[in-house]
C-alpha cells in the first residue's frame, strides 16, 4: 500500500467512525502525519482526493474541514467518473436509472404541486415546438429535474442528475429514424406528465420506466459491434 493510500484510508476511517464529524476542522498536518505515518506530501494528496469527492473542504487561511457529508453532494461527485464511461458502460447503468426514474415519477404523482405540473407541460411544449436538439436540451433537463425534485429524495435526485447529462452525449435525432424517435420521445414525456397530473403513481412509474427503456433501445440500436458510437452521434434526449 502506498503512503497516499495509507493516508486516504486513515482519513476515511476517522470520518466513517465519527472521530471526525461533519463540519469539524481536521487536526493539524503534523499531528495527522505522525498518526498516519506519512509525509506531508502524501497527506495533502489524500486530502485533495477527498476534496474532489466532496468529503472535505479546504478553506484558505483556515484549514481543512469535513464537509456536511450530504448524500446528494457526495453522490454528485460521481459525475467525475460517470462522464468518462463509453456508451457500453453507460448502457450498464440504465437498469439502475429505470428503477430510479420510475420511483421518482411515482413519488411526484403524489407530491408534485400544480405549479410543478404546469412546468412539466411548459417543457413539453418547448420540446415539441422544435426538432433542433440544441433547443430541446434545456427543457428536457428541466422536465426530468422537476420530477426528480418533486420525488422528495435528494440522494435519488443527485444520482439521476449524474446519469442524465451523460445520456446527452449521444444524439440519434440526426439519424434516418431521428424524426420517429423524436415523436416517440415527445409522446413518452406527455404520458409521464399526464400520469403525474392525474395523480396516478402506478401509471407515472410505468411511463417513466418505459421512457428510459426506449432510450436504452435507441442507443443499443446504433451501437456498432466494436462498441464505438457512429460518427456525429452526440446528445440523446431522455
């Protein structure tokens, strides 16, 4: 085990066991170096790694503090790695996404405000009014984010926020079947919104799961045998 790994494991243990709690200032570097038997360079590298994961917060002139350890913040840090997945890796996550989107939609059907429902339909109208992927990106993001937020679970909301932008790295609307796929996606969005507006959790969950499954099918249809997306394929709306 390298010195950096030893420092990282030691700091994580301190936090996991409650020796260092959320919001607490970490002990001085010399004290930590002595306890963990590492150099300052190794300790600082371990701290940088934890900061990238949003576990600690270096504050200039004040020291390093344990973060608030909110699940949404820590889950959000996964975007640093999920963004690197190729299409084959992304497809492996779609089973998880189907479950989460389905659950969030069901919860939204029970909890979403009338204002939130109006937002969903506003987003749908924006998406249906154009065939330009660049113009549909923002309303599509708002549509799904509004549902996840209404679901009431910040951890699920953060996880979906990690998955969703990566899906937009693949665009099939410009391919020969693009117009048909666009219509199907618009229909999916309306089915989700209508189920939520009707306060029908079962229908909302079913519609959301179907929408994610459709997106997965579209992506798989254009996945070549070598696993490399076709040229020009960037930005799927789901």
